[in-house]
């Protein structure tokens, strides 16, 4: 697999891209507009890069961080992660390029950040070697007072639940008295 997918911005599910795919009117790319040729453009994956090449006299339109480009037959352009290209000038048939490797990099970075937080807590003495919280003398924890606030919130929630139960019982009594 190429590692690229196209996200149709007009709806539908992501479409995996293979090198040499021809995009145009047809089911594979969800296109039924007669203004689009059956062989409108080619998607080529070369050296881990996605390249768009218009094959028809009608151009393709690209929106990227570097601006808007109209790509005519005979030209080609590398598409980057999150670039958007369209088969029509009015953006009706637009696709966003997703490089799955870039999306996974973001997940890897989040996992690394969580691991780093855990290491910092171990260093500060908040966690012992088993990853459970150690007993730290009062006043030395950065979140002192949070437990007290949580207890108050729990108490208020319990009171509200009790009020709800009471009002439910009272309405049952009222209903039975009316009958």
C-alpha cells in the first residue's frame, strides 16, 4: 500500500491510493459529474511522494499552503499531506490528501508525551516503581486541596440524587392520592 488516502470533502469514506490510479468519472472515486472525464488525472506514488498528473484537457485545481495552482495536461505536481485538489474549478469534487505516515507521527508524539509525563511524575516522587501513587506528606503535593473539592462535588451530586429520589416518591404519592 502507498500510505496515501484521499478524503472526499463532498462526503463518503476515505479512498486508498495505489500508484498508477486513474481518477475520473466512475464509482472508485465517487464521481458521476459529466464535466469530469473518465480518465481525468493519474495519481502516481514515487519515492514515497504522491504526484498528480492531469490527463484530460480539463485541468485539476490544487489548494495547498503555498497557494492555489491550476494544473493542465502534461504538468504534474507533488501533493503533500493535507493538500486539497479538485477535478472542477468550483471545488464540488475535492479530495484532501492524507499521508497516513504523517498521521501516525502525530499519534507517536502523543504517546511519547504521555510517557514523558509519567517519567516526570516518577522523578518528583509522585509515583513509586509500580506506577501507583506514594504517600506524600500533606502540603507537598502540587494538587493539595483538589481531593477536598472533589469530595464537595461528590456530596452535592449525592444530595441532588437524593432530592430526585424524594421528588419521585412525592409525585408517586400525589398520583396515588388523585386516583
